[in-house]
C-alpha cells in the first residue's frame, strides 16, 4: 500500500506519536511519503493521511477531493469531527481492513461579476461551507435565491451555505441544525440576523443558490472552509453541489454520534449517567 501524508503545522513533525505512526507504517512495509500539493501525489497512491485537526483535514481535502483519493484523518488537534482517529488505532485498522469509506458532499462555488474571474484562486470546492460575512461595522443586506426563487433579504452579519459535514462547524455555531454525514442537503443559516423571525433552512442536494449583498462598506469577506478573500457588492456567488464526493475513511471504532457526545457533550445531563 502506498500512503501519502499531509502536515499543515511544522511543529507537529516532531510530535512523538506522529513519528511513531510513520515509523510503524514503514516497518509494516507501507510506502509512506509526504505531500504538500497535488503535484506531489505519486501514481498508484492508495490514500492520504491528514495529520492534525479538522483545519488540516480541510486543507488536505482541497488537494485531493476532486481526484477521488480517500483521506484518513489522524487527530492531533482538539475537537476533530472530520479528523477524529487516534494515531494508535490507524496501523491496526489499515492492516486488518477494519474501516469503511464515507462519501461526503462537496460544494462548488463560483463568483460572477466584473473582474471576478481573476479572484478565484481559492475556489471552487468546499467540504464544510461557503460563507459571506461583513468586513466592517455595517450590517449586510444579503439577497439569496434558491433555484431562481428569491428569499426575503437577510439583514445580518453574514450568511452560511453549509453541507451536512459543515453542520457541526460554522453552521452549528450560528444555530443551524445537526445533520448526519450521509444526509445530502444544503443548509442556509444567517450569521447574527438583525431580526428575530429568520431561521435556518434545509434544502435538497439539487438546490442551486445565488447570493449577492449590499452594504455601506461596499465590501464583504467570503470564506470557503478555511480560506478567505474580500469581495465587492458588484459580485455574486453561485453555490451548488459538486459532481463528485469526498472519500473519507472511517475506522470501525469511530462514529458520528460518539463524536457528538464525546466532543460537544451532546446529551450531557446528570439524569443520563445512570
């Protein structure tokens, strides 16, 4: 088996558990090498190990998601929904085939407007979400349409379009619903809306979302997962599902509900301890 691994933080290279895992893989006759960009991926590579936390996993996904290479997240971070596996469990699971592959939906975002084509280096794909949020103090008036049908204008600090994977990320922090990872939906959730009668909305995977905004500042920040850029109100954002899925390796010992209860303390209640 040929395995690439991706490390975002240089200080992690001296982490004893990571060095031990790489040494054990090599001792088990796996060919292991580091990748930093898509051009580093060698022919006949079987999978990529993402070494770090969820931010590292997203960066690795941006490199390999559209070429169908599976990613296994090895957790050296904190919460870890995408990157949840203990390094001590990886070698045994790979050798025994004790894992499965999940197919996670991916967003495809494009910018439209004068000069927008020159500013799409960070696009088009996102695993968690595409978001727009204010840069300065002025509230945004955000116009969104779904399959050409216009929604009421959102007066808010921003707006998130999330996948089910992203339902436990930025969308969760603004009150969006939690979705099981294999739920093929889009979630639109406002960020700090300036009225009380606005709620998140769940859309089918076939939905096509168009977003534009107005603001006294004339600019806003657009983010796609862990990448950001400034956009102007002359531009609009088109978001839809990509025509491929991210392949994420899940070890048998892991699980989404277990991650919710252990990392976010879901259901933490003294009445449940009995």
